[in-house]
C-alpha cells in the first residue's frame, strides 16, 4: 500500500469524525496478509487498543471485539473505504467468532462499499476474503470463481499480496478436491510471490502456511519419506515443541506407513499441542470454535492410543478435547482497569437492553428473533470473558499431561468411580477411572443409535412412559464397566454431548449411590479432594420464592410457601424472600454470602436459545445469560423449578443451561431438574433431602441418592423420584 493510499484512509477518518473513544492504528506499509489481519489502517476502541498494548499483543479475540465495535460505529456514518477495510478485517479476525454465513454477508457488504466509494484497487483482497469464506462453507467451486475475480482485478492493479493469497487459496481448494498435484503447482507460485515481496515486510505466517500445505500434499500423494523429512526438518527448528503442523503430519504419516498404534505417541504429542492452542483463547465462544477445528485430530489420536492399549493416555486426550471451557487467570490490574474505564458498565447496559429484546422475541414467538438474541447473548458473555484477561500460551508437554492425570486419580477417593463417555467417529467409548486404573471399552452400539436411545429414555422419564429405553440404555452403556459400578459407592458421570440429559442415576446399577454430573473430569480434581462442607443449622441459607407470575398465565405454585418455610425452619437464621414474591434484584444483587441459595419458582428451558432459558420471578424473567454475568454469592444453588438442568450440549464439553449459568457465576455445585416437576412432590422431595443432609452431614450427592431411594419405594416411575441431579463445578483452576 502506498503512502497516498494510507493518506486517503486517514483523510476518511478525519472527515467522518469518530468520537475520541476510537483510535486509528496504522499497520505495516505493505499489507498482504489477506487471510489474517491485514488492513493498512485499523480503527479500534481506545480501551481495546490499551488492552493490546498492555498485553504486548493483539490477540484474535481482542481484535475481533475491537473491530466489531468499530464497524458498528462506522456504519452509522457515510460509507468509506475505512468501513470496507474494517469489514474485511472483521471477516478475517472473527473466523472463530462468527458463523460462516454471517462472515459471508460481512464480506459481500465490504465489496459493495468498495464499489460505492470508488476504490476498485482494493477489490482483489476482498474477493480473496470472499473465497476464503466460501471455501470454509464447502462451496469450493464458488470459491475458485471468487479467486478468478480476484486474479482479474489483481492484473489491473498489481497487488503482490493479493497474488500470493490467490495462489495459496487455489492450492488449499485443490487439495480439498483431491487435486494434490495441482495444489503443489499453486504452492510453488505462492512461494515465488512471497519471495518477490520486500524482505522487511514479508510475513513468516505465510511461509508456515505454504510449508504446511506442501507437507499435507506430499503426504496425501503417498510421498511419505519426503513429507517425513520436511516434517522432521521443520520440527528441528522448534526447540520448545510448540509447532502443531509438523507434529500432526508426522503422526498421520507414521499411521499410514505402520498403522495407527505405531503413531500413538506422535498423535498424543499433536493433541497436546492442539489443546495448548485452544487454551490461548480467553472466551468460551472462541474455544468452542477452536475445539471444532481440531475435532478430527482428537478423534484420530484417541483411536490410535486405544488401539495401542494406552488407555490412560487416550483418556488424557479426551480430557484435553473437553478442556475448551478452561478459563485463563485474570490479570488483576487489567481487570480493575476495565472496571474503572466503564467497560463492565457497558456490558451490563448491553445485557439490560437484551433483556427487553428477549422478552419481545418470546412474546411474539419469533424463532429468528430468538436466534438473534441467543447470538447477542453469546457476544455479551464473550466480552465479559475478555474483561481483564490477557491471553498467553500455556506450556504443554507430555509430562504436564501425565501430571494432571495423576492429580486427578489421586483426587478420586476410594469407593469413587469416574465414568466418562467419549463419542469418536461412529463409535462411543466408556472410560472408567479409579484411583488405581483407567479402563476403556468400546460400546457395541453405534453413536447415532445411542443418541436415539438416550433421547427415548429421557422422553420416557419426562412423559411417564414405560422405561424400556432407560433399561436398554443401562444395558448398553453400563454393562462393559458393570463390575466397577457395583463396587463403587459414589460415581461421577461425564456424559458426551449425545448422552446429555440422560438420567444415569435412574438406572438400576446407580440407584442409591451418590451420583454427580460434570462436563469434564479435570474440573473436579479439586472438588474430589475437598470434602463438601456439612450442612448445619448454623449454615447460611437464603430461600427465594415466587409462587405466582403476574405477567404469565401459568398456574400458582401453591406449595412454594410450604417448601421454603419447612426447609427454612431447619436453619437458625434463614433468609426467606416470599411476601411479596422474589424479584430480579433479590437474585441478581444478593449481598450476603450463602452456603446455599434456594430458588423456588416457575422456569423455562429454551432448547433453541439456551442463553434465554429463564427463571420467572415476580417482576420479570431472569435469563441464563444474566446469571452467567452476575457475581453469585452462594457456594451451592438449589433450583426448585422445571428443566433447570436440561441443557444444550456441545461436543467440547460446553453446556448452556440455567444450571451451567449459575456454575459460571461462581457456584461450586447446582441441584436442578431434568424435566418438568410437580409442585407438591418437589416440596416433599426437597424438604426430605434437607432433613437428611442436616441430620446426617451427608453431601448433596449422597443425600440425593438416599432421598431418591426413599421416594422410589412409594412410586416406581423415575418421573416422580429422579428429576433432580447434582452438577459439580465446570470451571477450571483459576
């Protein structure tokens, strides 16, 4: 980019006169990173700019958030080339944050703006960006057509960076179409284009991309030795073992040459590096997307390790694959700075506006509006995740993984069994972990069939149907490790996404046992080793009750009053909010620390928009995303309401529900329900549960197991005695 071009962009900025909360950053003189952030001028909020300078880098997440805010501001003024450049930067930066369909719309808007403002010389890179998104969507021939348009425009304006990106883009598409020879030819042209760019402005990232694609092509052409030599030579330049591509190429090559078992160690190394990359992201949103990118690698790694009979290592990789929700520690100074500059106030204001939009969407039943609100809630939580966090790569090694697994097994007390299910390819595996061993068995039933069976079993329990599917689920899911279940007194269940919501505790082998659910085993390391505080009359307990909802036609919960008063009578100083019914400030602004926060009200789970699942309090519904943002002042939460533990599950161990929102807010455990519950039966069940806990000192999971047994003697169907589950922490070490 010439100095004249930069001057034009800066003149645009001066003309539209953005307020002082934004700053323009001039990037490198020759900008050719058409796949990465490559705009010559970035407009960023001043707060984002300072965060990047403080952390010493502008992470993908930080840039995405900054450019998103800049685009919103630039759209409010006249169209400019700066808007187009910002749109292109947003499409590139948010590969982990926006869905491909949304990014496609962003790029199309950028192209339209460039045409509108008369800047055709910027079109080659815009068409490259369009091709990248189309390729990601699997529309390979449309992507090639976009690159042809980019090449035509490049010939008119001689954009060296765009030419490099065009050749590289063609190479990746050709490889995806199985045309590896043609891909190698395009990579050769890309390498020549790279060498033609001034050395001081060349981007090492491009050299890595070209090298990576070349190795993949050689591997897929069966030129194993040549690819291995390149992989080993590249690894030799990486003494810290941080490079991902040569590790995975070596693993695939060894597997192809000598079988998956022979490549087990190489796959383990590649999986560790992939997990280290995921951990560099601060937000759950970006970690989910990063986890998706590595799905096939984790699957190949686990399969190879199981074939090599390295069950402990296979389980370690499965846990790495589920580690996407691990939060990075906050930088305390940066966090205080974010609070003092009003960023937290902006997030709260945005969340408050979304409450109104969500209520309108629910009132109209507009599914598109609900989906939009879900997306907005996810971005609000993303901003909150980013508050005061400076992403830093975590060191990853085989020794570190082994040490973490050893810590986990030491934390599993005698008599406790960890049962974790892994969905890999078409199969499902069960890991049974004790303090002494890790056992892995492949289930005979295919993954899809198990999913359908689990859905049927959940429906049986919910709708009072015969429990044939539940019994069949027990036979297929538990039989391979039945002897270990029989010996255990306490069980931690970590279901894969396909089995989310299945009431394992209602299966005969689990009945009467203390059962805890979690999304990842490693999150429970501290929880397993730390004895839960016994519940006593002196424990701090707050009960929030909303028997009736004035803005809804739902019937009054006539037993809420009896439930809270009966339970509160067991405590010396109970705090009961009931007359009038508990309202949103009573939940969101709890000041005093509580051992238990007990909430009895109507609730609604929103499967298509789980962030909009809600507790219906006296003044308005309180949504799950609001709870995830709130500074919860309670160690444990009991949700005496319908479907509060039902969740939308993601393959990386992420769940979105009311229960998970309370865990995100700071609870170490949540007791919630998997299906709609009866008002009277719930009051009796939970009152009995509390009485047992206080009289015996039992943990929540122990007390739940005992109470279920008592009520199962009265009525055999799990619908009445098995709706409530205990969910352990799903936050990582902080």
